[in-house]
C-alpha cells in the first residue's frame, strides 16, 4: 500500500473546515497538524477531526519532518508568503484562491515552484465542480464551443464576516478573490487566453475600504466573451451563477447543479467520484503528489488569471 500523505492545514475557518470534510473521504491522506489564528477555537476543530498537533504558527507545522504537504486556507494577504515558506521547507502546497493579491507575488510563487519542482496548486475550485466539468468535457469532445459566459457573483456582506457569519480578521476582495474564479474559468472553458479586459466599480465602502460592486468584461483570443457582475450589496439570492452560451447549447450552473437553457436538470452525479468540488480539488492535489506530475490548476496554469486581475486593478486605480 502506498505511503500515507501527511498534511498540515493552515486556517481553521469556514474554508479550512470544507477541506477537512473533503479529506475525510480520501484514502491514504491524513491531516496531522492544524494551524489557526486563535488557539482555543483551533483546538476545538482539531479535536472534532482527530488532529493531534495544533499551533498558531505555520512554522511549527513546517518543522514537522513527516508533513509532506500543506493546504493554506489563510487570509489572502498571507497566501504568497506562506506558499513560498512551504516550498522552502520542502513541502508540496495547495494555496486556496486567490494565489496572491498582486501579480508580483503570484509570479514569485510560480518561480519558486519551477525551481523546486514541488507540486504547487491553487484552489480554483470551478475547474473541479461537476457542473463545470460536464461543460468542459463537452468542449474537449468537440461538442460545444463557448460563445459567451454571463456570470453573477452575489453576496450580502456589508460587514467583515466569513461564510459562517463569523468576524474576519482581514478584508475580502471582489477583484482579487471572487473575480479570480471567473477570469480563470472563462479562459479554461474557452480554451483561449484573455486578450481584452475592462472593469468599472461602484463607490468605495468607507468602513471596509473596498468597492462593493463591480462589473467586468472579458474577451478571449478566439472571440468568446464574458460579462461578470459582482456585488457584496445583493440581499439574495446569494452565490455565483454561470450561464454558458455555446454554439450547440446553453447551460446554467448554480454551484453543483446544472440545467440547460430550458431549465431542464442535467444529472452530473456521475461526472466524477464526488459531487464535492473541494474534495475533488484535494483529490487532484494528492494524486499529483503521488504521480509526480503537474496538477490541474497548478500555480503556473493559473498565473495568466493574475495578469488579467493586475491589469484590471491598474485600470480601476486610474478611475
């Protein structure tokens, strides 16, 4: 039997728990260390999932020789620095989306991955959700070409809370986090690089210091276009809704549900071994480690997304 992969997970909040739940279903993987900002709630999560080592410092986990890989579910501003620390410690690393909140930091992560040869992956979950995999498989089979994507990413988040309704120690961002999902997915599904991008944003929230509404237009080299609307002001329905308009059909994805343009449900339960996109993302990470290969959503593959985000950020800064 193959050696068990020992994992340290940093970030015991809403998304860290999603990873812990997914990993429970994956054979040959064991979470041996949990790192969190506050010791007591981190200990509570560790006890629930049977994790022996708990710390508030990532360095403590990196010092554990048996740790093979790290999953980072920490605040965005820490992603690049911590990802680099993991690779410098000889650990494979999966960094939750976004890879970084600047192009320079994202590039630094990619450069170190190339130097070390370690598996370094970013949590661009939409590549793994069965609904989007279904559409991607149609495209790969030559049965569909994307003409347009219309995407809405809507939350009601006027205070600094996470997905569990708990106070955050950091500020989320529509562009560098939530737009990253769609910018990467559009290029991935279109099978063509983004060559044109425009953005406008609403007023800056005086308390959070970020824009609460944003609109983005994208065009791929093959002519496909994408319109993305994002808001932290929308009081329901919440989530991200994708409309794929193709040459042979229309598909609407709502998380892991998929319907056609006539709202007829499509069964995506057999697309992969699970309906849980986070679990499938983690399965890819661990499989790449075992097989010594580049994973889907490697840091190198997603880097063009961060070039687009950088260009949009520069554009927005100019007003």
